[in-house]
């Protein structure tokens, strides 16, 4: 398995995509004490910022604050409003209403509609429910569905790296050869190449080769033989 991008050459692909005008908005989940720092940087770069109403706690994670970045304040607020009913602590929604908000959020963030719709299908079935009815980690279920529908396995759409930050697409691709996701990833990769060619080359290398994910969500060397694993080979970028 290829090594992930070294931390000292880390590329913030979502930031790069926004700066290049490829992505219309960004959702950033950070420790509350870092909010002012990120807001200052975003405004200095010409972006508007909206905050979630309060810090949130997702299962198994420390409390975080969600910031929404966009080219203008109205758009940033629209993204915040789309996700607000989905955040922990909000009133329970029926599945149909929940899907409406997820679709709206995905569209505002610039995710391909086909990938958003596939996420919706998994959500309706049960986000941790495999096609055979068994349960698994959400990432495993998404990867299994994407692999099942793929004819090619493109590294630019690889979302299974052991280093979860080593990726170009920050959404679940509906297939590992999805045309819309591929076009998005190509544009982001080209923008990253212009920002830092060496780091972009390292990221590209990290996304090629065989990746493993366990039904428990473990990846790479941590996806041991004690659990069922899915192996996906990404031979070309």
C-alpha cells in the first residue's frame, strides 16, 4: 500500500478548490477555540463565513464548531441553514424531510447530484445497512456500494486511504468511476498542482494501490484479519 502524503506537505484540497472557484462552499468542523483563527484567514482570503448556532458533538468525537465558507454571506448562511436541522440536538426529522435537507446541503456544497442521490438511497435503507441486510460502518457500506457499481477504480476518487485526510473528493463517490466526480477531482488535482507540484505528486501517489477497509471502519494495517475487509485496488489516477 502506498504511503499517505507527508504531513509537512499537506494540501488543503477543499480550500484549494474554493480558491480556484471549483467548489462553491466549504464546511469546516473544528475545535471551538480555533474558530476565530479560521474565520480571520477566510475573511482575509475574501470569503464570507457563517457559524453553526452552537458547538456540536458527533458520536465518538470531541465537541466541535462548524463553519460555513462561501463567496458571499447569503450563500454561507444558506449552507448553514440547510444543515441546521440535521445537527445533533435538533428536533427529530422524518426520513423524507431529512433527505430533503441532505440533498440541499450536498448541492450547496457542490457535490455531484448522482453522489448525493446515492447517499440518500443509503440513508433511506439505513446508513449502516449493507445491501444484504447486515450492518457495517458507514464508510464500509459506501465503499462496498461504490465498488459494486464501478468498471474502473480511479485513484482520484479514492476515499479509503488510511490517512483520512489524503483524498481529493470529500464526499462519498457513487462509483469509483463516476463521471461527475471524476471531472470535479480532475479540476481540483490540476489546481493543487499549480499550488504545490511536489505535494500534489505525493498526494497522487498516496491514492494509488490497494486500499483495505474493515466492516468496523478500520483501514490499512488496522483492518486486520479478525473482521471482514473489503480490498479495492486503484491502479490508475
